[in-house]
């Protein structure tokens, strides 16, 4: 079971981390507005490894039958490993791309407040919050868990759905099982 978690977690993690690192290193300007869309799309794609990992374990190790809780635990393990790859990929991206995420995030918060018609006092509050965020984000013990939880909750949802579907042995049956 641990091997399945590590292998499928690494596969899912590479699916999300490699494109992120590549795009961050190749970018010349700040990320476009579509960056979040593509990032979350890659997360969903990478987390298909959860379904595939649970199915592999069900079919190969358990003879085509798995209960919900063991399936969920495998899915959560795969999600955790993939999310760790995501966080490491982000750290690599920040280290080598020169992208100043806190500054870009602070700027977008300030622009959103101005667009909303915020008063001068509200703008000063946004600036103070941005400065506090920038100080906290400089600490890897704050930054890495924040990056990890960008992906892991999505993995939890996919793990629950996958474990619920795959506990039914007729859902994506093992090859040759349909002929029995």
C-alpha cells in the first residue's frame, strides 16, 4: 500500500509540479489571469492519480474489492505526496524565477480595493495587511504549508469520491473480471 501511495503520489505530483516550474521559469512578466485556471486544471489532472492508485491497489493487491476507508486512506496518502510535490515545485519556482509573489499578490489586492471604491482608510488597511502577509510569506514555515493546502483539500474531495466509487467492484472492474 505504501508503494502505491508513493508511486501514484509522485506521478500526480510530477504532473502538477513540472508544468508549474517550467512555466514559472519560462515566464518573462507577471503571470496572466489564466495562471490560476491552468494551475487548478493541472491539479485536477494530477489528482487523477488518486483514482488510478486506489483502483490499482484494489485490483492487484485486493482481488478487485476494496472498502471505503482503506480506499480513502490510499487516496489521502496519494494526495499528500502530490501536494508535497506541488509545494516543492513552488519553492523551486520562487527560488529560480525571480518572481516576487507577495508583491504581485499585494498589488492585486490593492487594485481590487481601488476598483471596489475603497476609502483612503480602507486602502491603508489593505496596505498594512499586505505588508504583514509579505513578512509572513518570507518564512518557509508559513509559505510551504500555505502552498500545500492549495492542493490538498482538492485531493481530499477527489479521494472521498474515488473511494466511494471504487468500493463498488463493478465500477471500472479489473480486466477479465467482467467475463466471470
